[in-house]
DNA sequence: CACGCTTATATTTTT
DNA sequence: TATAAGCGTG
């Protein structure tokens, strides 16, 4: 059936029988194929799809794998396999079985931004906002909290190691975090970390543990190197009981890049000890890249002091040598990438088979401008801010109070929408509506708002009335579906947006996008949780079908490129301070993770790899500071590594190739001189 | 107390 | 660059 397409190791992994299985799969060794084949094998062997659990890093990965497994096995119901991220599966399980833990099944989910907003409320209430000393900002509080939970370490240890500048405020943080938990419980909301914590509690509980684990005959986990301690505990609890310990994990310690989420390679390294009797299969044959690309990639990872017990090899025929290009500055880098992209397209590689990868979402800014100028279509993955835009949050907050009337942050936002309503009045009104009452108590704050009299300042009265009728409109019978509700909310929000924000037309258009997104959903609750657990990851996912028949270049953060591959890969900003990021050079572990990041980026390439770095960065002048700084090539590209590249640079640019306007004007020469002597 | 304006500041990666 | 805090006005 599928045996023909697999090599011996892949076949061994795919057809493994009972017991724990660790597949150590190097980059490009056919990991997805193998995992899909294993699912297909199990399906063909009679395992019922709904008794299999496939945990992946993104919904997209799960979908892709299950489609392939369905095709391979010919099983008509392969899509009934439980597939998705840890968080999405937790959400599903907890709505089914959470009651046993004291959870109401209609909880709403806070994303990290919402969590930060709750912390901000608490910071205000507890008086940390007065600026006698600098207190950590809300997003820092949310990161510290999350990292502590996911690592399963004590707060003081986490702060000391990863947030040393916050050590003075440890006590304040502790008190905020304690209240934070109370608030979440009272408001019937769970954050991302709660989803995992309660899943763990579910499997640890004597009442629910065994039945939940017994739901599945096989559990399979992709990208295991990027799971954390909490997730490993969950898997231990989910391990199907009895003699059959059918847990399969796939991963590559050389590609571990989620340390900031408390992921630990110890999970993969210690798998055999934690799950005794484990079979280990190594996949070392690379099917993806040319030998030249592999040589360069291996050279990068070989310098890692940590042990990666694989050596990738390929039998692909020789191709081009990867290029490393020193550019004068960011402008020349953008220009150089555009040229290379177009050249490859001329030679028959469509834009879609090319990607530009970078460390941080904003690194592509200048390139995006240049691509637009040249009419080169592109989509960008990672760092998408759609759900973070204020007006989108406004609409979602309205849906959230409808769904869960005890959701405090959502109310706080909604009640400030009418003109004349600010934070103080909103808080007072929330008290009047008893938003902080116990979730499930009647009458609910929504009923209080809609049916009972309350007082607001005169100048806000009209606005609040309109808000009230918009919310009431959404609760009326005919509009029960989320898309219809959003349509009603749009009518209310249009003037609100026009009053509060600039570019109102574009913002209202975003609400239409949101409504389009909502069209596939029957219930508001489902729509909201899917949106927070699987947010649109690219501009194209939002733009929808019109783009689909076109060709476009892919722009992506390296993190979002995990598991993907292209014919041609361009890695930009390979300068020290970018890769590794200046933010991540605190300790050796962080630096090593940055090295793996570069490795991941390079190993995405099938046929051609181009790395560029600008020698000079222009910075916003702060006061009288020098407006530009000189950069070094990434420390990971040592001389030995560089010898595997074909080096290019401004020094070897042929004159007829010199990009017009980007190099060598009198101004550039003078700027250089003033740098030297100024 | 809301709101609009000015000024300081820190800045990664994602479920 | 974008956001948050600070300040003055109505």
C-alpha cells in the first residue's frame, strides 16, 4: 500500500507494533511521510480513527497529515482521528469532561493578550501603577507567569534566570499572580496554560484519569523536541493503560527552538528512561536538500556543543553551492533578495516555491516595501497582528460578553466603547452589574444590563443605550449564528470605530473579514475558541479565495517555517544581533537555541539557499547619536562554515549589477568617512 | 472623569 | 515604531 515509498527505517517506524516509540527524525528525512504512514498503517490494521490522538504543533500540520494518512490507507474516515495542538485538544476534552474537575463547560479562553489585560487590571487595582518604581509591563507579567507554569518551576527561580531585571518586584508579581488565578476562576475563563494544567489534572484525577486515557488506543506526537515539562506529564497520564503503551513521538533535538515557551529537549533525550521499553528509530537519510545545502547546514549544527546523535546524508545529485552575501545595508539586501527571487522565477521556480526567512517579524519591513514597489506578490506568516488590532478586539469582546457574561476583561473593554465612558465609569458599572459575582449565578450581568435600570453619566447615556440594543439584537432568535451577530455588531461598531480610530474604512473592512471567518461556524462559542486556539496565521488566510490562483512569495519568521520546505530559501539579516537576536544572548542555552534556529532556516531549502546580511544598519537617531551602526556576520557563520558557501559581497558586485540608487553615492562615501573620523 | 495631546521607552520567537 | 504613561483642559 504505502510500503513502496518508504525506506527501511521509515517502514520500521510506520509499522511498529505495541509499546512506546521514539522516532528521531532529522531535518528533511520524511518525518511527515512517516507519521502519516504510521497513522495509515494503524487505520489499515483496524484501529478506529476516533481512538487515535495525533498531537501536532499547528492545526495545519494535523490536517495535512490526516489527509495524507487518509489517502494512503484509503480509510474513509481518517479525518475522525483526534488531531490538533495540545491546546485545542485540551479545549475539546475539557468541554466534554471538565465538569468532573469543577469546570463549567461553557468557559471562554483567554489568549496571551487577554491574560496581559487581566494582569493590567490587577496592577491598577493593587496600586502598582503608581510610578514610584518601574513595575514590569503587562506583557512581561504574562510571559513570566506563563513560563513559570509551563516549566513547572518556582517563580523566584524563573525570574532569577530569565527576568533578572524584575527581581525587585518579585513580591508584587506574586500577589498579582495569586489574584489573577482567583479572577480567572470566578469569571469562568481559562488561559492557554490553564488548558494544559486542567488536562493534566484530568488525567491525574482518580475519577477521570483512567476513563480519559482509555479513550485512545494510540497517541502520536509530532515536534516532540518543542514540548515542555507540562506536556510531557500530560502524555505520561494519557499513555493508554494496560499492557499496550502505545505512544509514538517524533522529533529532532537539533531543531528545538521553543525554549522561550519552556520547551525542553530533555523530553526527547529522556524519553527512553521515562517510557521504559521504548523502541528508538533514527531517520538520517535526507530527501530534501542538495548535498551542498546539507554540508553547510551540518557545518552550522556541528559547532553546537550539545550532542545531536545523527549525521544527515543524501543521495541527491549535486546542485548549486549556497551563497552568503554581505550587503552594504538593508536597502541593498532587499534589492538583492528581489533580484534573486526574480532570477529563480525566470529559471522556472514559481514564487510559491520560494521563501524569505527571518528571525523577527519586523525584519521583513523594508523588503515588503520593496516587493510592493516591484509588484511582487507575497504573503507573510508569523507575527500577524489581526487579532491584536484594537477594533477587532472590540468586536470579539462583544461576542465574548455575550458568550460568557462573567468575562471581566471583555466587559471592561465593551463598556468603554460608548462616548463618555472611561475606565472609572466602566469599573463602577461593572460593579453595578455584578460582573465579579460568581459565574453561573443568576441574574447574569448581561441580564442586569439589558433588563434592569442602572445609572451612567448623562453624556454617556445615549451611547450606552445603543450598546445595549446591539447586544440585545445579538441575543434575538434569528441571529444566533456568529456571522449574523457580527453583522449586527458591525452596525453598532461602525460609528464607534469612526470616532475612536484613524483609517476607519480599513478597520470596518476588517470586521467584514471577521464575519467571513465566522461563516463556517454554527455556534458563537465554537467560533471564539477556534479563533483563539488557531488564529489566522497569514494575510492570505484572511484574504481568502481571490488570491488562490495567483503565485506569491512566502515571507515567514523562522519559527513559523518549522516543518515546511521550499525549492529556494532566502535567509535575511544573518548578522550578529539579529541571528542570534540581541535579546537572546543572555546565557549559553539561549545562544545555542539561536544556532538551531539558523539551522532550521537553512534546512528548509531543497535546491538553493541564499543567505544575506547587511553590513550597516540605519537606526533612528536618538539625540546626537550616530544614525547608523556597523554589523558583523552572524557568529554562527564561522570561517569554517563560510568555506562551504560561495561568498558574495559589495566588493565583488559587478558594476552592471549594482543596484541603482542603493550603493555608492557620494552621500554613502561621505557617511562612511564621517563614521571613520567623526 | 474623559479625552486629546506630548513625551518617554523598550524592542523576539507562539499556543 | 508603537505603545504606554503623563499632563492639561473642559
